[in-house]
C-alpha cells in the first residue's frame, strides 16, 4: 500500500491518515477508522517525501526531488497546483496558524517558508544558512519540523543529532537538552498540547517523549527489529485526536499505530509553569499530564472522491513611500547616443576592473573601486571625485544611493553584508547579511533592498523599514538552472514602480521578468524570447521612463536598447572588444543621468565611459492609458488635495508621465508638487506668477505655467525654482498643452482662440491655431474655449465651453469637426465643458462642468462616469463645477473640483479587455442588503422575465418575452430604451460580446441564435438550434454556448468559422443524472480555463465539465459533498476568485460559495413578494460595483440587491 521505504505521513484533525508512496509516486489516504485504502492523490508527483494537511482539507505534498516544488491539492480536488518552488525535496512540511508553509530542505541544510495567504510566491530562509555546520545558526541535514502557536520552529537536525528551537523571527537556534536521552539522527519532532516534545530517534529506532519529569523512551524501546514492539529506522510520527501514535516504520515498509494506554492527569498535585529553559522541556502553559502508549504496534494497511473547490487568494502591496531613486528618462522610438564615448574616469581613479556605477537623481556619480576597496563620488558637474568612502569595505561590487542621500554598498565578498552610509555620514552600519558579493543592489519604491547573489544564483530582498536581519528570496532557487524559476549567475537587477523584478541572468544569456510576488519568470530578452535579441552574459538591466529595457550585453561588448520598434544596439555596435572611444571591453554596469546620458563601467578597459544622448523624441507627453471598453472607476473619490494645499477655486492640475502631480495654487501664486505615492506636498515652486490657471510638465521635467495675468507663459526648468518667459499670450491660459514636437499651446479663453509656439527657438510671440478671436458658433469660431488636447497626429481637440461642444481641428485646419455635444446626434448633451483628455485608444474624456459630472467615451459611445446625478455637492461621489481632468499612468483620474476647493482622485476599479461582463472580486464575508430595490417592474419587463445581462460599462439588458423586444438601461438610468428586432419570438437569454454585438436567443419559433451588430439593426443568424437557449455565453476563445433546456444538452460553436451548426459541449440529449447526462439545464458559465458550469435544474445540481470533456463532475447539489441543498437551480455566475453564485430557483434564493463553503446571501427567508423575498428567480448578473440584479420571474420584476460590505479582514471591530 505504501511502497518500499515510505518516508512521510500525516494524520489530520478528522483522523484521516495520509502517507507518501514514493515507489508509485502518489499519496495514499485512509479515512477515520478505515483499515482499507479509501483514496489516492496522484498526478505529476515524483518520489514524494512528505505531506501536510490543513484544517480545511488542503493537502500539501513534497514534489521537490526532480520537480523542485511543493504541490497543493485543494480540498477534495482532482488536480494539484504548485504552492511553493524549492531547490530540493522537502523532508518535512508544515503549515502554521498564520498559513505559512514551511519546507525542510535536507540537502540544502535549511528550512524555508512562504505565505499561502497571498500570491507572493517567494520564500525566505527561516533556519539554517545553506551550509552544513553545527553552530547555533546552522543545520546539518534537517528533517522533520514543527511550528508551535507562538511561531517558534522546532527542527530535527538530523546530521547534528539534536533538536533545534528557533524562536519566532530569530536565526539563532537553541538546542533542546534531552537529559539522559542521547539522540542519534532524529528525523521527526512534534509537540503535544502542553508543549511537550515527541521525537523520532531514527538512528536508535525508537520514539522519545517528554513530560514534566524529562525525556524518556515511550515506544520501540527494545532496539531495532521487525516485531510489533520494534521499529526499524522510523521516519515520522503523528498523533490522532485520541492520542494514539502513528509512525512511518521505513525499513519495515509499514505504518505502525501505537495505542494510548492511559492518560490520567494528577489533578490534586500542585504544579507550576516553569520558565523556558534549555534543560528537559519547553515552556509549559497547562497542568501536566502523563501518557503511556502500548509498546506493541498495530499495522494499518481505491476509491476516489473528488469535487471542485477554487483557491482563494488575497493580493496587496504596500503603498509606495518614495519614488525610486534612479533616473528613468523618456526616450523616443529613435533616440540615439553619440557613438564616441567620453572617458569620465580612468584606472588611476577607479582602479583596475571597476564594476559598479550609479548616478542618482541629482546626477551625482558613484563608482565602486574594487581594487582600492573604496567608493568614489562625483557631484554633478565635477571632473574629479569629491568624496571617498573607504572604512571597512572589501572589494565592493555595487552601490545604490537613495533620494535622501543614503548610500548602500556591497560588502559581501568577504564580510557577507551590505553596509549603509547615512546621508553625508562618515560611519556605516550593516543593514543586510548576505552569503556573498552583491553584484547589484536596488531599493524599490517600498524601501525594500535587493541583492543579486551571483554565486548563490538568486536575488535576496530585505525590507529596510524594520530591524530584522532576515531576508527572503525574491528570485532563483539557490540551484543554478535555466528553468523559469531558476537563475544562473545573476548580475544586474532593476525593480519598477509596480514592484516587478528584472534580472540580468548572465549564465543563461537572458533577461528575466519576475512579476510582483511571482517566483516564475518570463524571458523578456535573449535568444529564447522570440522577437527580441540574442545576448551573451547580460550583466545589467534598466528601464527608461516608458518601461523599455536597456541591457549591458557584456560578452558582446555592447549596450542594447529597446522601444516600440523592438530591440537595437545603441553603443559599441559592430566595433567588437577594444579600447578606443567607440569600443567597450566586458562592460559590467550602466546608469542614466537625468538627461539620458549613459555612464558605463568599461571593466576590461578599467574606466568609466560617458555616452551623450544626441536626439530624443516622445510618443506622448501626457498619460494616455489604454482603457478597455468596459473600464470602470470607483465612484467615491479620494480627496487628493484640499484648499489648504490647492487653494480655493482650484483649476489647474497636471499628472506627469512619472505620476508626479502638479497643482497651480491661484491664491499663493505657487506650484505645488507631489511625487508619486506622496500624500503631502514634496515641493513648492515660487515665481513671479499672477493667478495661474493651468500648467503642464513635460517628460523632461520642465514645467510650463500660465502667467496670463502678466500676459505670458513661464517655464521652470527641471529641478529649478527660477522661471523664464517663453511665450506671450493674448489672455490667461485656462489650459496648457505641450505636444510631442515640443510645441506649446494655450487656450486663451477670453480671446476665444487657441494659440501655439514652438519651444525650440527663442521667439516669444504666439500664433493662432484655432478660433478667429471673435466669439461664435460656426466651425471656424470658438466661444470661451477652455480644455485642449493635441494627439500624436497633431489634431487639436478643444472644449468649446460656451458652445457646449467638443471641437476637433485636424492638423493645419481652421475648420473644426464637432465630436460631442447637442449638435451631434448619438453623442451626449454637454453644458459648458471645461476639461478634455484622450485615452490611449483615442477616446474622449470630458469634464462637463455645469452638469457637475465627468463623461467618458468608448466603442459603445458616451457614458457618465462620475457625478451622474448632475447635482452639485461635496460628497465623495459628487463634483461642483469640475474644471480639468488628468489620468495617471495607471488609469486613475484626477479632477480639479473647482468650487469644492479640492483635487479629487477617482481610482480605477476594473480594466479587463477579455470580458464583456462584470466579474467583481468578493471577500469571503461579503454582504448584500437583504431588502432589494425594484429596478424594473412588470410594466416594463412584461410577465415572467427570464434573462439578464450587464456589460462592462454597467448597461443592463433584459429580454421582454411578451413584446419580443430587448430592454436597455444605461448606467445610472432608471428609464429603459426599447429595442425592437424583426422576427424575434420569446427570447430567453442574450449575451454581449467585447465588440458590442448582441447575441439573442431566437430558438423558440425560429430555431436560431441571432447576432445584432453593434449600433445597428443588422441581423445575422450565427447558430442553428432545436429549441430555446435558456442560457447563452461567449468564452474568451469566441465560442458561443447555448443551453437547450428541452433537449437536455449544451451546444457550442466557434464564431466566424463558416458554419452555423454547433457541436455538443455537454449532455447526450436524454434526460438523466449520469455524469454525461443533464436534465433540463438552464444557466451556463464558462471560465477563463474554458471549463463549463451548468445549472442542471431537474437534477438539482451544478455540473462542472472540464474543457475537452463530455463527462461532468457534480460540484454542488445532489451527488456532491457540498453542504448546501439545491432545488431546481436555474442560473450560475462566478466571481473573479472563481467562487460560485447560484440562482436556487425553487428555494427562492441566491446562494454563494467562498473559502469557507456555501451560504445563502439574498432571499433567505423563503418565497414571496416583499423587498427581501424572491419568487422563482431565474437569472442573475453583477454590475462592476458588486451589486446583484435578479430576474424575479413570478413577481415579474428585476430586483437589485446592493452590496453592503466587502471587507476582507478576518477580524471585524464591533
């Protein structure tokens, strides 16, 4: 049953026994009380060594022998997913009460851990250094592990014949003193409820226990053997809930069970709780007890029970505290550098073979001089070093300087640490212990320090916000390799503002991208990344401000850059290894200054070279995020700045492409600046300004500010507090824009025109580009223009405020095209629009000022985003004469809320381009208000409504089966639009595609599914069916599914493949309850893995059909182990975490699943017509805010249940 030489086992809280069968690569399971095998877990395992089962039934199995990971089987799941990547097999596994997974890597002499509550798939070393030894910080072949409720770790330190206890968060272990008991090669350790230790003393083939009187042998005390009272090199032990002991008896190839003989506690004897000591036991917290086991063991010696249970993950990231302190200039697609380098420093200054160079945001240059064991510093503009750091450094490889001036230096070559010199300080402190030289250092936006460990084949990280010396592994497995989770002599590293890690994986000739929290990487450059470039030992990597890669291709003696047109060589191209000013020799690292010049440590030539940028251009000068048709934002804004900082009647706000926020304070005549992530202003710029209306910051950091009170626009050069006069204007500029050709535009509102000036000459006068200076409403005239925007094709967009329209002037034209406003049918009515911007797809976003709202557009037309009641106010969801609006790079929207004296930030809620419907993320304890509001009554929906669909922009659709029409409600609207379609009969369901096309069931009379092309009445038959489709769905691969209730099957068709004939997806056409049969199926859903979920009504169950299969698995209802009973389920939806929401029709309710199982969420008091009741509901849909809409059939209405709370905290304050 357990194969030869079994190694691992576990007994869970239900007394089920799990054992590793290494011979057959599987886990064997015996349920409580069973002496015959009741289950097997297999698939993808090789030589599993250990197993652990959590209280919720998840099974974690070592799969590290050749697959280098730990796998997880979710409760009663058929398949596994990787839970943790490791270097070698885990001889011991454990999951603590904080849901941390621990692995004891015997051959790597350490214990590592990883959190299971987040997608942060990195592990850290919690015990051992990776080198075999017997000191307090080292281990030698560790085996079994146990973590107590105080998070102290107990390790069976096999090779050192001892048990080590590591207090929570400590790297120094304490040896548990076992008195007269001498251990020999212990392999397992466990604690009882009183904190007493029980040990498998493998080398002595016995079990050791402890108590108030010290340690003693409790089982197999007669020596090695195969009788029932003996063991032969036992490996692991576990208790069941009765106190019986189960032991893996390895050489005897069996599992032994030692029954508890007595467990009598002496309640009359006074006892005390001793302090923690290193003598005979660990700290006690309860009355002592004595247990005796039978010395004769009992040998315990294939039916699969399976159910689907999705995993629940929580993701999060600490808010950014500071911008990263590296220069990230923005380069155009054709940026070029002088091919002749300037020698910034030669060997007489930087020594032989210099390695690390760093240029901070003040353009101070730092070089690591390995030969002289020092760091040399040049202030901006200096030709000679202005400072040298020498104390205690040996062969420094790398250096990093923060925005605050602190300097971090690699000192790992012999001293195994990273040192920090505080700003302008002369004394260093150790901030991180490492196991070798850091070939690169980096500090991210969360103040986390990264070290690239070349010889350890990994990248280690440590937060600088605490005092712990512990570090964790962010990338690599300490085993050199070329898989997606391993590295081979990594060198340069870079971390972007999203905390994604880029690694120059030198030995594998590639650059790896580890997305934030992931330990498996994507190759983004190198011969294995198709369409990139071949590399030979890349040694450094950086990103420019546009997110494009730049790489030191060391063995090819060149620098590589990338851009929108792909990769290209930019320095050292075609010249080969050499020492001339156009050549490099084994370059190691590089760094940009703020202007885009490149500094390179030319290691083979023992010099630092500087290559000047000769040309640059920009694809965009302001943020234009790529937004999907269904993008939504949270309607309650965050107040980013109030009147204290922004002043009253705030008008001008700008967000740069680096996400720096600028506000023109008209009261103080100053510019207030917040760097990305800052809550309080970082900088205030003063100048000779007079009531500045607006401002614009270019990608280079230059700021252009309206100074219309003085008849001009002023420029503050990057990092300068002094302004210069750059353009004369006829009136104040209510809006300013700088296009990609470096042309400055001013919306001279009171002059009814827009003027411009090219900034690359010294001319101060402006020229008219739109409007003739006279107020009017013709195509060549403007009336108090305010917002302006210039796209990449130099088309000018103008918010023509008093004319209540948006005008577009094509390049070189003075006659405009009206894009939005009352005069353009099919757009939207505006009232004095003031602000305008475009997203990355060219769609308009408008501050509709006098309607106190923000308008957006997309492929489905115009819609209101915020302030949609058109009533002014100061609530988080309201605006009061909004003026300007700007995106940040993430798609969040900043609005100058003028009469509320504040700047509001609307956070992006969803931006999925793969789904045409809403799929919110819910916490396990999400609640909805029990009383619904009636969204639509029978006078609108007709009797017995069935289908419902809500698209990504919250437009709601309901088929009216009485009038054979489709009813439509745009977001925020209470009034429906009736859409009539020819030859439509009794439509049950509909579905909208990503392109806005509507698919409608028309099977009742006409035997087909029809498609109506977006914004037209053009009908196309796309699928022939033999009955009504009670459910329609289009998956991510463009397959259309139809649930034909009366034929007991689901069919599907790949759209646009030249045929209308579907194929069977589930059901054999006959009513039945077998796995390949259905009985009146209705609602259907297809997930992103193309798995099909079916509300199998008359079978009272939900069927799960994996992609490519015809047999289903019952996951809820009759035939499943789920604890909820269904009665004719008719609808099914999944949330973003993969949890089920079911319309339980004949129980008149909606039920939902979560990490903790199923529960009723609305309609939980039985059928009826009150606001809290439903009567035979049929279908449901979410809007983007998590509200639930239900077709309440027998009440002939559509009900809306509003989301009440969605707080993922496990603890709720009351």
